[in-house]
C-alpha cells in the first residue's frame, strides 16, 4: 500500500469516527471468549446503571444470538431494514435497551454484499443520533463484514481470554484491520480471568505483540473475572447483570462502563443484604 492510499484510508477512518462517535464495536479474534455475553451485559449496565440511552445491534451475521441471551423472539431483524422497514419497526425494547436483532442461517450471509453492509451502516448512522451509545456485537474473527462494522465505529473493544490461542487470534484481528485498513482505535478487554494479575499479564502479552510488530500500543479498557454464574444465567435465559447483580463479573463490567462514561456510581453490596434477608427468614 502506497503512502497516498494509507493517508486516504486514515482520512476515511477519522471521518467515520467523527460521524459515528457513539458507536462501539465489541469484537474478538475467535469465538468462545464471551463476546456476546459481554456486549449484552455491557449494554444493560450502561442503560440501567448509568442511565444512558443504548442501542444494541446484533451484527453477528448468520450466527446471531443476542435474542437468545435476552430471551426475546423478534419478528423482524436487521435484514428487514434492507427491504424498506424503518428501524423503529424492527427495534425491540427490553430491559431498558433498544435491540436491533440479527439473523441466523448460513444462506443469509451470502445475500449481503459489502456495499449492502455499507448502506446499512449509513442508515444506522442517521438513526443513531438519539442514542448515547450504539453497541455493535460483531461476528468473531476476520471478515469484510466484521471490518465494515469495526471501521464504522469510533472505537472497538477487542475481547480476549488468557488462553494463548485467544491472544494470538486477537492479535491477528488487530494486525489485519490495522495493516489493511489503518484502523487502530482498539481498547483491549481481558475476559474469563482467574484474577487481576492474570488479566494484566495477558494484556501485556497481547500489547507487546502490537508494540513489537505494529509499533502500536493499545489501551487496557479493563478485565472481567470468570464466573460460574454466567452460564447459569444463560441457562435460566436471564442476564447475569439482572440475576446476580453483586457478582464480581458484574462489578468488573461496571468498572469498564465507568471508565467508558467517565462517570462513577456507587455499587451497593447487595450480597450483604441478601445475607441479612436470608438470616431473618431463617429466624
């Protein structure tokens, strides 16, 4: 890529970031790292703990499951926008969040050409002005459809775990988007960690790869502890942020949201009050 082409791409990226300043993509280098669980709970916390107006877009083309985690049955989805429906006719409101559902089915993916995705993003940009945040849950891995949503966002959270394969896949995603599209507005989030030290060590390993081979350093947005309650909540078709609000997983997400909004909130020790109520009931 020559210097003129690089400058043009960087200019487009800058323009996208200005237009879509409220867009945050949640992405990952591979599946199974908790990306969608993070996205849905992050959107819930922004809306219900920080009183933000939030639109959550399920952009995992062909493998959408935000609606499963939220236990909703949408009649329409993101594809209906392309057939003439207005966003207000497709969006579902639940738990204080506006949801733009995605779709499932391998045959559906090939129907969406890149220029169609670009048009969809433009329509969403126009519609999103009334929101404080637009959270986009992308597909995992590297594809033109993922890159389209990421490049349209002012910033992208890259979700990874301490597993070596997850770190390498996250780096491959970052490298691809930076080398090809000169996109570098990444914030790194360590998920499913045993403790803070493991999270920080994982971040350092990933960021050191970026510094060594890309000459870039990326901010550590935060970390999230592994919690058995995540899968328990999914089986119950509920959000962990709703069902287990005092779980450390939720507290970690609140810290990440606080860093994003630059606002602080008091996190009540609900586990203490639950213990008190349990004690009183048993008396």
